[in-house]
């Protein structure tokens, strides 16, 4: 998008319009001037016919050729008459041409012929012919030259008018609109919708700019009230959801405490632990006000800490995390949380039996521009080959494999000297 202000565009359009009008009217005015000058020449020729022809006829009749030559030289001084010829009744030629046009192009000139007659005893006797050569080419050239100052004047007026209009538009409209746009861009956040806009003008005017600002301010106030109502409803919904999830987790643990069947107790505790991972994710998303996405560096360490605090034997485990600041959507974080919960729970239940302490390391980093690497490691007793091959391992490892499939990743599992799980997936 081209970054040109309205004032500049208005200036360019005004200048262009003036140039177009000048280009249209300049030929018309030149044509009008040419016709006017040509009409003046016609009037001069009529004047010559009335004032000079009687004297020319008299000179020819009396054969006073010196006087005739002087009379011809007087006629050639008329504007744009470049040559005058007189041919007498015996065919002799008497001519004079315009002294500033030493090499006239007679074929390009317009000719005016007039027969010279002398009235003698009631008869018209032809004594010769007068031929006037009018230089219309020089006439056109002079008319065009005369229009040049007019064109320059119009261009200067157009340029001055365009600059003046641009400055006036900038002072009265353009700068206020730019300030208005900057205000809207800087206060587009929902928390700043309550701020009120006003122009920095010395006087208050009830014009279109003021009406625009009032309409936008009114709209922003309505949006601000709607956002406040929405935030209040969301806080209430989030609070209820969190309470419900906490109640379900508490019920699962209470049910587990009331049972004597070890298998049932384990299943309920695992279900409560999985629910706990989702509660941590939900709480993080809710607290930072982002319900769609979140950095995994904020979620994963908090989840691991929560699991170790509530799980029996978690306090004897030393935790090491190395998690890059990468944005995940809520669905991806949920899958990652369930997978991590299963790995940690498995280590705490089976990996550190008989050990005074244990170590768990979780790494999530970007291996390449399109690939992420997740590494989980503990220094417990490891896992059997049947678990690695997928022949056994229970629901936990089934969930882990299912989460990996959701990421469309590849994984490696090693069970010697503790468990090592390495997953590569696209992101």
C-alpha cells in the first residue's frame, strides 16, 4: 500500500486538473487569438483598398513610377504583409517585400488580389493588378509566442493554488486525522477502550471531525462495557470450571482412599493425576488471559513441580528442566501434559523403588526450524524390553504412544540404566 497522505494526493490531483484544463483551453485560446488577429488583417486590407488604391491607380495612370514605388513601400509596413506586387497593364512588375524577411516563402503565404481600374469618360479602364502576400505562418508563430506567458502564468497559479490547498487541508483536516489514527492504533487494546479522544485545537468546532471523534468515542465506550461484561462472565465460568475439576480430583482421591483393592486404587490415583495435569494447564491459561495458546516454558516446569509435590515419594526426586520458550496451542499443551504426567508417574511408581533418591530430566528444545526434540530421562531401574516393544506397559504407555501419534512424531525408548524417551515432532 502506497503511503501518501490525503493532502498530498489532493495537491497532485489539483495540479493535474489545472494542467489538463490549461492543455485543453490553451489551444482554444490560441485559435481565438489567431482568428482575432486574422480579422484585424482583413480590416487592414479593407483599409488599404479604401485609402491606398486610389493613389496607386492615379500613379499608374500618370506613369509616376517613383511615387508608385513609395506607395508600395508604405503598404508593406502593415503587419504580416510581407510582399506587395503591382503589375501594370503592360506587364511590368513593381514589388517590395518585408525587409525583416529577406528570403520569403511566397508559396506558403496567402494571396489577396485586387484589380486596379481608372474611370475615364464613363468607362472603367484596367491599369494594373495589386497582389498582397499575407504571412499567415508568422502570424501563427507570433500568436503561439504570445500564449507562452499566459501558459507560464497559469502553471504558476496552478502550482501556488495546489500548495496553498495542500497546506490548508493539512492544517484543517490532515494533521487531525493523522493524530486520530495514531491514537486509535496506540489504544486498540481492550484495556484502553475507555480512554477518550479529543483534537488538539485552539477552539472547539461542531464540524465533521468533531462528529467523527464523538461517534468513535461512543462506540469505544460501548465496546469497553461489553468487554467488561464478557470478562466478568469469563471469570465466573473459569472459576466454576476450576472448582468442578478440583471437586472431581478430590472425589477420585477420596474414593481411592476408601478402597482396599490395590489395582483400583492405582487406577483412581492415575486418573486423578491426569486430571491434575489438565488443571495445571487450565490454570496457567486462565491466569495469563490467553485461552488459545501459551509458552511451553511456563507450563511444563509448573506441571512437573505440581506432580512431584502431590505424589508420594516425589520429594526425594531432584528435577532438571531445560525448556525453550515455544508457543503451543491449548490442545498441544494438553497432549504434552498428559504424556509428561504418564512418564513422571511411571518413574515415581516403578523407577525409584528401593532408591534413596532419584533424578528426572526433561528437555524440550528446537532441533531445527521445523522440528522439536523432547527428551525424558530418569536414573531409576529402567523398563523391560516388552514395554519398549509395546507388548506390555499398561494404559500409561498406551497414552504416551497415542499422544506421540497426535504430534505425528517419531520416538525412541531405552530402558537400560533408567528410562530414556526421545521424541521428534514437527512444530
